[in-house]
């Protein structure tokens, strides 16, 4: 969001909301934004962890298959 959008939101907020209530609403909006950011970071971390786990499982299967093929060649 750019400066122009923020200024527009501020102007609309001042027109719609009483100026005395504005600081309280800004604090609430900041808390909401920080909470949403924390949630986004948490979800991103969980997705990254799941992708890493999936990659590890795939690599483990490849390694087991390669080991099995190696053992079969050496048994002959």
C-alpha cells in the first residue's frame, strides 16, 4: 500500500470518524495488522516445514531405492 492510499484512508477516516476516536482506532488497527502478520508468518513457517519434510521423505525413498539397487548389483 502506497503513501497515496494511506493518505486517502486517513482523510476518509477523519471525515467519517470523530477525531477523538481516531487514535484508539489506529491502535486497534495496528494490533489487528500485527496479529495478521504474526498469523501469516506462522502459516508460512508451517508450510516451509511441511515442504522440507516432504522433500526429506522423497530423498529418503530415493536413497532407499538406490541402496536396494546397489545391494542387488553386489549380490550378483
